[in-house]
């Protein structure tokens, strides 16, 4: 029963993954890479505004005027800020720990960790530590 209802409601079916990515995955990544708090706050504000604008575009009957988007933006901000702040703080705690583990792994092999752009982009596909050999 729930499965059929979910597929008949496209705003929920497609909106839920977008919300999960916006509230958990992206803030976790921002914290993991060490972004400053100001960039995180800017991200949350922009995400809340975009959620509200998309809602106003796809549900125009709920918004007789465009000024009605402002209170919806505040509600979207409140719905995003708590899980996003938790994910950001978790990423900020785990990111340096991951870097320290890579350094310890390379040190145990008698090498130093490689900190180049190529090594960071390689980490998207291969999470093993990039150690300088020789």
C-alpha cells in the first residue's frame, strides 16, 4: 500500500533523496574536507532558499504571492539546519582522523604521504593511502 502511494506522489518520491543529500551527504562532505563554518552556513541558507523556490514553482496554489516564499524559506532552513549541522560536525571530526590514519599508514611503511591534487582526486575512487615511494 505505502509503496504504491509513494510512487504516485512524485514530489515525495523525488524530493526525499534530494533532501537526504542536501541535509546529510553534502554537509558531511563539507565537514570532511575542512570547509569553514561560514561556507557551511552559506550552503544551508542557499539550500533552504532553493527548496522554497522549487516548492513555489511546482506548487503555485500554495503561494498566491512571491512574498509567501520568505516564511517557507525560514521553515526550510529550520528543517535543514539540525541534520546538516550534525552531519557537518561529524564530517569535521572524521576528516582529520582519516588524514591522520593515512599519515600513520605511510609512516609504518617508511614513506611519507603524498598531498597533491592528483592524490586527493584519486581518493574519490581509491581510499587507500597515497604514499611516496623511494
